[in-house]
């Protein structure tokens, strides 16, 4: 059997939504077809990509590695098939957005919903990757705009400050601190933190160190080279803590609770910005920027 792009898309959609049924509702592909595509992939590579339960599906360790490669393959194919000249006025209309955090809830989800209502004929797609890779793709006109976190950002072209999202602590539901509605950073001093080396993980790691490295002892941080969405279920298994941003609380994990974290009365937050090339002629980008400026006025 030959692996086809549709097989990879089925696996990536199932991983994103943690359910064949939800993946079907989003993609318009029957759940049975998604399940069949994934079974065929598993037969070819000789191992299970997902653990299946009544609650949904979750990537195995082999699946996590496979999905990271599959995501890059799908992105590369999408780039090739949407280069200038591959279709009449196709790239002129399509809006390509780079983003590396959750779009299931939050400000970007609401903004895109508004954009679709105003411009239903404009197609758009997401491209994932690290902040550095997304900005490089903006520079080389592979994507139109990147929405990224602002901490330590180096970008010399067009930029617009957008929303900020408060940091929250992800805890196992039976964790001793889960009974508190709000947590002080000092209460987390002796916890073990799971963090990701993939964006925005390094920025979150810096936030943890900023709030807890107040004496000789540094916070207990264990970093993993996997996306946060795949790492978070381990919070429920080993009792560790993760610091995440508030829109990620819509992930549907039932055995994890989220609590806002404060330093006194001040919440830690991630600031999001939009980065694009000022000379990008795509009219769909101009429409999207008009909406962003309307929702998030630049008061600088």
C-alpha cells in the first residue's frame, strides 16, 4: 500500500481533535473513513499511532513522532500546490496564517469566525511550526501572516499587537491545589513542571523561572521535545504541573483542571502579535488586517 496525503490528513485531524467523531465534524470526512485511513497507516508502519478509548483517541509515543513528520509533509505539499501559477487567481485570494498554539477556543477562533462571516468567499488555511520557521516563511512569502507570542521577538517588518492571554496552571483533578480557585506562584514552588521545547514552551519556561527563581533553588522543570497538546495528558498520569495559556483550556481533557496563577494581584500573561510583510499584495491579507485593527486597535 502507498501512503497518501489524505491518510496523513486523517491522522493529523484525529490528533488535533482527540476524537474520530469530532475530526469528522470538522473535516467533513466520515468518521469511519478517518478510522480506516489510520488503520491503513498503522499497517504500513507496523505500530499503533493512537490509543483508542471510549473518551476518544490519543497518540502513542510512536504516534507523536510520526505525526510530527506527517505535519511537515502535509505543509510542504500544501505549499507546493498553492505556489503562484498553480491555479487562476488562487494564491491571490487564499489567506495563509502561521500559528502554533490552540485554535479550538480563544481570540483567534473568534476572529476567524468573524472573518468568515464577513468574507465567506475567501479561503484560508493554517500552517504550523516554530516561531522562527513561521517568521522565515513570512519573509519568503510562503505564508501571509504569522500570529505568535511576543516574548523576545525580533521582527523588523510590519507588526500589530493583538490580545494577551493569562497563564493558567494545569493540574490533575485530585491534586491538593485543585481545590483552590486561584493559585499564588509561591504555592507552586515545590512542584515539578512539564514544559515543551516547542513554541511557546520556551517562553512559558522563562515565565516559570521568572516567578519561582527567587532563591538559590531553581524550579523543578522537565522539558520534552513534543507539542504541548501531546504532553498535557501526562499531567494527569504523574501529578506534574503545566503552565499554559487560557485559550488552551478548551482541550476537553476531563481529568485536568485549570487555575489562574497570580503574583499578588498580577497575572502572568502571554502577549500575541501579528507579523507580516508590508509589501505583501494579497487582498485577502488586507481584509484580514482591517479586521484585526478593528478588533485590536494599535494604540502605540
